C-alpha cells in the first residue's frame, strides 16, 4: 500500500483526520496501545490526537505495519 491508501484507510477507520494512540493500535491489530508509541514519538499532537498523514509517514518509515 502507498501513503495515500494508508491515509484513506485510517481516515475511514476513525471518521476523522486525527487518530488517537488507542485507535492506531486497533487499526494495526495490536491489543496494547503502548506497542505503537514508537510510531508516535516526536510527532505533534492536538490534545491526545495525532494528524493521520504524520502518523502514516512514521509508520512507513519503520516499514512495520500490518
């Protein structure tokens, strides 16, 4: 999948342009939300939510998704 596909998939999953840590873990099929902390480290957030395109960039950079 490319970046655009992943962004669209996350947006459909959350029905928003932002995602929480717990939602990211659910989207990735992980039970523990702490497993996704490495993707979110250093990203800007609004409250407890992260901008989906930034999250996708971080996930792609690690090449460890789904």
